[in-house]
């Protein structure tokens, strides 16, 4: 299973670790993922998702997953 956010599609990023001598070593920055059960009031069901921390905060701000999907319909086409 890939380490991606189910809602936003965030993935890991490639980066360089730079030493004091300016040596560059490739590293990977992982996404802060959590498994969360989300209740959808429109369908009265609980959905188990693997979400990033920023997606969890966004869901808290918007209110529900169905409102988020309606607001960001262009992401789910």
C-alpha cells in the first residue's frame, strides 16, 4: 500500500540532506499519515480513511467529508 493520503493525494517528496561541507545526500520526506474513521452524515456511514494531518484539519474546518467532496469536486474527476 502506497503512503498517500486518500483525500488529498499527498505523497512523499524527494529532498537533499545538506551537510556542513555542502555534501548532498538524497532523502525522502514522508507524509504525516493517520488512519481515521470519518462519519458521513448524508449516508449515515463510517468510512475508514488514511489521511494526512493537514487533511484531518481541513475536514474539521469544513465540517464533513461530503461537504469537502462537493467543495473540491474538481479533485475527484
